[in-house]
C-alpha cells in the first residue's frame, strides 16, 4: 500500500516513514512545498493530511490529486506519532510486523 503524508514536522519525516514501513506500506512525506507537489504525489492508495501544519494551497493541491486517482483521504489536526498510528490502524490492512 502506498501512502503520501502531507504536512507534519520536518524532524519527524523519518519517523513517519519508519512507522509506515512497520505496517508494510511505502510512504512519501512532504512537510513543505518544494516545487510542483502535483507531479510528486503520484497515485497513492492513502493520502494523510496533517491539517495543523500544512498550508491551504498545499492541502488543496494534494486533495485534488488524491481525488483524481480515487485515493482515500485521512485528515488529522495533530501531526503526532500517535495520530499517524491511529490512522494506520484504521486504514492499513496489514498489521504491524513484530
């Protein structure tokens, strides 16, 4: 399962990726808009938006692309590890490895 995470804290990018890997998923994390986000998103299965730490323009662009490829969109006001874990528990079919 492929996941794109929009927003969050820069220092936690690696933690977000590692958490997704524990659930058997691959993740792309974009905490800041660097260039054309539209072309970088691709066609994920799940789009996670941390709404407290992302600009409105970046959120709109990501959600438009997610709707175009019929991806599930999960929003969380908090960008904590526990918020990500909760989203993964709900949406990821695979359970954590070990």
